[in-house]
C-alpha cells in the first residue's frame, strides 16, 4: 500500500496546516505505508471451489466451516504448499452468523465455526500460515450476511483482535459510488489504525466498472491488490475473458502494479474440473506474467499430482514473485497467437506464447528474439529456458536468431530469457 506521509511545511500558517491535516485525514494521503505484499500475495481462498455451501449436515466436507480451513491448513504445510510460498489461508463470504453480536461485532456462525475466528487464527498461525477473512463495504455481503457499512472501525478492530492477516473487502450492496469509494478508503485507514499488519484486498475498481474509469493511482494508495473484472469461474471461457480484458486495458493497469499493490485477475482454478491440462498451464503461465496474486481455490485434499506440480512449479512461481515487481503485458497478437512478456530482475525476461486456436493440433510459431524485451532481452544474446509446459534448457541464442516453438491449442509455452547468463559466459 503506497500510503505516504504528506509533506509538512513547518513554515505554514497554522490555519493552513490545520486544514491540510483535516483534508489529509479525510482523503488518506497521510496514512502510513503498510509494507505488505511486496510481491503478489500467495495462498488459498475458498470461494470458487466451495462457494457458499452452508449445508454441513449433508455435506460436512465441503461446507464453509472451521473444519474445512483446519484441514486446508494442515495440507498446506504437509503437502509442500507453504514451502512453495502459499502462505495466506483465506476465508471468503458466508462465514458469518446472520446477525452481529450484542456489542455490534461481527461473529462467525456458531454452528459452523464453534471455536470462533480467533481460535482458528491461532491454529493457522501455529502452522506458520496467515489467516485471511472477508467482509463487505456495503450494507450486506454479496451472499446477504452483515455488511460493514457504519461499522468500519469496529470491524477493523475486531479482525485485528482476532489475529486476522488479510481482509478481502467486497463491494456488494453499497447504495452509492460515493459510499463505495469512501468506504474502501476508510477501511484502509481503519486497518492501519489497528496497528496490525493486514493485507487489504479490494474489489473497488470492479464495482466502478459500470460507472466510470477507476483512478488506479488513487486505488493503489489504499489497497494491496484490487479486482478489476468479474468473478472467475472454473471454465476456459472465464480465463479467456479475464485475459482479454487485461490486454485490452493494459495501458491503464500495467504500470500501476508494483511492490505493495497489484492488479488481481482473481483466483487460480487449477486442480478443479473445468480446464484442460493446456488451459491450466495457460492460467499458471499468464498469472505469473501478470504479477497476479496466486490465490488457489481448489480442494487440496483431492488434487492431481499434475495440478499440484504445476501450482508448485518453482521457476514459474519465481517469475510471479520476481522482486522487480513489474507486471507483464501482451506484446502482440497475430494469427491467433499472443506473445506476452514481463521484465524480471537481473536483466531477465519472461515470455509467454499462447495459442488461441481451439481447433487443430500443436502449432509452430517463430519469433525473432530481437523483438523481445524492447530489443534488449537477448542482446547481444541470451540463454533461453522453456519452463512450461515442460522444462527444457534451449541454450544460447544470438540476437539475430529466432525462437521457434510448438504450442498446443488453448495452451501456452512459457520461457525465461537470461541475458546475464550470456554476459557471464563471455
Ligand atoms: C463477489 C466476489 C467474489 C466472492 C463473492 C462472495 O462476487 O467478487 O470473489 O467473494 O462475492 O459472495
């Protein structure tokens, strides 16, 4: 969060200083940087896979309950997810009781979360993980549970008291754009005021979509990540819509992203039902190139070894988490092939070639390496490693050469280009 200290001019006349302080307080420019999400947040979020299943009597294993989160926490540690970097275990909508308690505090549903959120947070922390929770800026959550409007300070303090580490703040049931925007800002400051480090995940720009263009520079000053587009679902069509929206709006969104604030194209649905293998590869590769938060929504109790290996792929995660923190973009689209690239630290670049066709077999595609990374990715040469769908060291390329590859329909080939290895060789 880029909440900067405002400039204070000691020579200002007191009344101006007072006015400035009031304005800063209202508009948030004086709030402190929370220092979080220096790289995109990684973790697990229940929504896409478990939605709002309240029926613990008939479906005890998939209803939204403390048992679900405790099981996921255990698996995140035992099955290598935590080691791979997935740290935040996040609750989405439908955790609450239908009413606030006698002191107006939000409370977890007592049947489904008998130990309450504080105990769940303790458990999650004992595993070395962090806990995320969900609330809504308006009068109700999207699923109709109590909203935070009118209770921002109380809810922020409640979450801090419970030991919550991330808040996903949704934007349903808000009665005006003004309330929505002020609410998102206010909650950011309220979280900061608690003194607890809480990642702030917003949906602010998504809810502005029908009305006006979001001011991303402003949003970045309040949120650690922000959803821009509609909810992901477990389908190829959904992934395509998100990628199309992102490339169409890249001029507005790419440069805003960086350490502390990220565009959020929504959860990873790898390991579920709707995507073919190649489509899962595409999601993983492009979410890495887009510097997206990696929040899986799947069932870690039942996940194929292939999906697990893809989600835990160290090289691809390293691209996503690259400390330079620059988001990638679509470089070109021709003949149903898209070329995406992302600058990385140490003069490296990630390059993804997507085959958009949904007909035929693997397609061959060649690209002059000189056209990649503003002409410098491979100048005077570079070492190229293919990372997805399988890892292969392709070797040294001169700047005059072509990178040629085959890409399956709806699939993606992901590469890393290292100019620094070339320098080392010389
Ligand atoms: C909205 C959000 C989703 C999810 C649901 C919960 O649709 O965009 O990500 O949180 O609400 O109701």
